[in-house]
């Protein structure tokens, strides 16, 4: 138990140490950051993000974040760049160079080559007085007092600071561009995330039956409709095909428990008269919210003229991975 307590204490110390260092980054934000964001916004090219070692790993994540939020970006490893990959950089591209020390041999070779091509350089470095810090057009300070590593050697807090600064860049660009959830969906069409943003109720009911009975339908007909359509529910329509109510399999069970003679009963006698409905144009996530907030598993779907179009079952939504 003592060892477990020590492990927890070390973990807490690490998290608190890094969080304190990250909070300190706010004091380093100056005109360099704002001007860097404005320059990227005005640039006609892409953002090339480069680094070496652990900084290269951070660079790949920043590239992914930029691309997913509407800012075209490409990763270029600093070592590979000086051995043939420098051609990745095109005329109007902006280069973000990440280095804790700002003085690595690769950086000292790479930076002059980039400047010779007249591309602007944004430095993300923990040493603003370094070669990179002084040569860059915009320098973003990610200084940390010490690493979370007890030996102050393994890149931990410093790489977290780099990552956060990259996120700050991406979010500023996102907001300045007016990037919306609809735009986000274009870049994330697959998986649950994308589906939350683009999948509509109309997509969910395409393969479903549309169970319905008339208000005067017998209980036997109601049971057959619910059973055959396999959605556990049927809409009840009046003579003009408007929704008059809903009958669920739960309504059937309750009716059978309450009455020994059902021969004279019809759909209108057991239906719920105020069923929840949702537009076919609504997002699937909205349907899920309605189902959850009302503690129900099915909801009737209507078009813009309130015409009955079908049923969405909770399972339809869960099957798509939206939850």
C-alpha cells in the first residue's frame, strides 16, 4: 500500500508540475503570437511543421490538429529536410519550427535554407535567445523551468508546452476563420465523431419499416403491425393520415394485464395521444437527446408538413456509434 501511495504521489506531482508550467505560458503570449496567427491567415500557402526527436512527434500532432480544423498543414522531419525533403516547402508556405533548445545541429542547418527561400519561420522554442529564436520571423516562447522527469532530462513538460502552444495556434486560426461544426464534419466524415455532425434522422429511417394502423384498427391488427415491423411500436393515424397517437409493445402488455376482454377495443382506446415526434431533417444526435430526456426508446418521424414518415429506434442510433 505504501508503494501505491508513492506512485499516486508521483503522478500527482507530475500533473501539477506540468499544469503549472502550462499556465505560465499565458504570460509569454505577445505580439509575436498574434502576428504569427495573422500571417498564417493571410498566407496563400500551407503550414509546414518541423522538428526533430520528441519535438517531431509533437509536430505531427499539431499538423493533424491544423488539418482537421481547416488549416492545410504538412509534417516535415528536420533531419530528413536537410537530406532531400526540403522540396516539400513551396513558395507561399509558412514553416513552424519546433525545438526546445533552438540550437540543435539540424535546426542550425535547416533555418538558413528556409530563409534563403524567403519562407517565413515561426519558432516554437523554450529558448528565445537561441539560434532559432533569433532567426525566426515570429518566436513563440514555450520556456519551462524544469521537466517533470526527476532527472530534468526526459522531454515531458517541455513537449507538453509545445503541444499546447500548437493547440493555441490552431484554435485561434479556427475561430478567426469562422470554422463551424459543419466545416468540421467535412474533415471528419468517418467514425462516431463525424456521424454526430452530419447524420440526420432521415438517414436513420431509410431502412426501417413505417408501422402504422388506423384509429379503428383492432387490437389484433395492432399486435400484428408491431410484430411484423419489428420496431416495438406503431403510429396510429386518423382518416386524413395525420398522427393521432402511438401504441408501443408496453401499451399492449399493460392492456393485457388490465383487461380480460379486448375484443371490442381498438387502437384509439389504448394509444398514447401525445406522442413525441421529430423532424426527419433533425440531426441524429438530437433524436438521441430527445429519447434520453424522455426515457423512451422510439420516436415518430415527420416531414416539414407534419406528415408521418417512420420511426427511429434507440438501437438505430446506437448502431451508428452515436452515444
